[in-house]
C-alpha cells in the first residue's frame, strides 16, 4: 500500500533537498591556489601571507601569461606586483630566480615564485621566524616599496588585516583562493593607521588628495619654464595601486602630478607648479598636468575612477582656463612623438586606433594609454564633449550599460538608457537603448534625452512598458523562459496540496 504523502512531508523533503543543494561540495585546489602553495613551499614563506599580499596588491587577477610593454611607466610583475619601488623587487626577483625581468612580467606564476624568494630573503634579513606571521612585519613593509613611513605602515596594516579576517578571494579566470582567518595576530598589526596619511594630506593642490612625498631629483623639473598649463593628459598605469604609487614615488626618469585608483582614491606626487615627466614630450610636460589611472588599457575602467577623475579634470580646466574639449583634455596616445614630428605639434585628432598605429603619437615611447577609455561619457562630466573620432556611427552601450552613444553628423550623441533593460548590445548593429517615459533624475551626467541633442537622431531607442513585474513566478518578458528553482518548488508544493486523491474503496468483509 502506498504511504500517504502529506503536504508537510513534501515541504520537509523539498527543504532538505534545497539545503543539500545549497551545501557546497569540497572543491579541489585550483591552478592559481596551487601556484601559491608551491611557491610558499619552495621559498619557505607562509602561503597565506603570499595570498594576502597578492589580494592587497589587486594582483590575483593577473593573467597567467601576457605580453608586457617594455616602455611602460609602471612595470609590475605577477600577483605580488613586483616593481621598482624604494626596494626594486622586480630586479631582485630576477637576480634570485635567474629569469629576466621581461620574462617575469610575462609569466605570472614564474613571477610569484620569484617574488616569494624576495620575501624569504627579506624575512631572513629582518629576523622573521617560520610559523610566526607577525614576525614578517618588517619584511612586508620593505616589500611594499614605499619610501615614507606612513604609507609603509598603511600597507602593512592592510596586509595583516586581510590575514586576520581571512576569506575567499576571486582571482584570474574566476578561480578562488582561500585564506584562513588568523585571530592570533596582535591588534597593533591590524588596527587602522590613518592618522599619518591624514597629516600627509595637508600638502596637495587638490582638496582631499593624499600627498605622496616624492623627491624631484631625476624625476621632475622645478617650475614650468614660464609656460602656462594648457592641457590635461590622461594615462593608465598597467598595475595596481600600491605598485603604481611605489613606482611613481621612487623610480627615476618618470613622474606625474596625480593618480586615481579604481575605488576613487586620489593622490598627488608633484606640485602642479612643477613639470612632471609623464608624456614623453618635454614641450607638453611643461604645459600639462598628468593624471595616472590605476588599471589596464585593455580593461574597462570602473565608475568610481571615472567619477573622481572627471571631478579633478573639471577642477583643473576651470582653475587654469583650459578648454574642456578633446584638443586639450587628451590621452597619452595623442601626444606627439618628437622623434617623428615636432614636439609642439597639435595632439592627435584621429581615432585612438589611428593615433596608436601611426607611430607619430604616444610620446617618445609611442604609448597607447589610456586604451579603452570611454571619452563619450567622460567628457560631459568634465563640461565638454567627446570628438566623433572617439566613437563610431554605430550606437554603442556604455560599459555600465546605462547609456548609449554614437556620432551623428559631427557631434557625439549620448542617450540615457534609464528604462528596464537599460542598454542592450546587438552585435555589430546598433545597440538598443531602453528609455523611460520621462527623464530620470539619475541619468548619467552629460547625457541627453533621445533626440534632444541639437536635433540629432539618438541611438536606437525602445520605449519600455510601464507595467512592472510583480515579483512572482511568472516569466518576465526578456527572460530565458526558465523558471527559478524556488518558484518551481513552490509550484510543486501548491500543486500537491491542491490535488485531490481518489478516495479508497473499503474492502468488503
């Protein structure tokens, strides 16, 4: 005889099944995690310390293999971001491992193993003890590459705070690397050390910027030779925050006024009144303020970075009377290469690709940064407009998919896609920009309603339906048609509860 199946029993069974599905099965150590384990074993340094440093450096996502630019201003290698700071960890890693610097920059796992050897050497010099994470404090400070005590201490705090908390961190190709929590670490290593940084923040030209003490010796020129500031030059660092700052603070032959981090952190190295060496063109150096941005020319930049950078550039253009246009707010890839054309030639007005491939721009080093910079949405924040060669005639979604832009006539039109669905890329064709019935107060700065930009035609626009999803189990328009698991479970329970069982016939005696 079949057992009676009660509603409570079904619900209990479904709950148990859901709990079983939610429980993560043990995951074997991935390739990236294995690289840390191997490097730690071969060097004798704590594996969790290596991971914590890599996490703080934002180096876990470093591609396994890449082609480095020999002329990059910031030469960062591997997950530990080996660099030319006060201690040149890249050069030391090369010497200890026998691998060339370009080889280490090209191979992340090889750079990790070599960097572990540098940390082991520093541990030996500073008296660190195996199994005692706290005793590595001075080695970690030296590894930072910072020249000033407040930033060295801040770096140490961030590494040890990561160790104290522990956690699972995402790295390259979505791989997860886990660090166990270390509550045994003394509070002196994990408490905030912001006071020193606040004291240093008294010197910058831009309010709120963090001051990075930097010597001008073999790095910049005092004064501007009587020239006025006429340009702002946008760069990217090709490295993380710490690697970039330590390098720009210490590495001879290069400097810049400002740097903006992915999270909007802002710092200054050189006074605006002095000539920083950043453009590979001294004529432009004397007449510009250079701004480095933490990131890579081939990767999208985050919103916090764009917002802080645009606020800084808007301030600079007003302060110095610089026209907020693309002839004066320029990328490094637009700076004339004095080896090919006159240093004082106008900035490149072609498309970024044409500027890069001409060989006549990018300064003496023919740099291609900032790469995939989204000029169409950036320039309106500054108070200007991108040039048509920054975009194409095909409607393109912004990185955050909140707007669409293209060239119409001789102007760049930016449309706020504030309706459900926002902006939808459509392969090689025009993106579809969904707009609400009325302009949204949260539209991106500088965006315009469809068709309102000087009568120009907007990107392809679709009005979004006013009805909103009720949040139930119905499949909303535009979804894949698959019913969520939670809804499927609810449907099953309700169905079983509502189904009528055929009454049993009594057997006659």
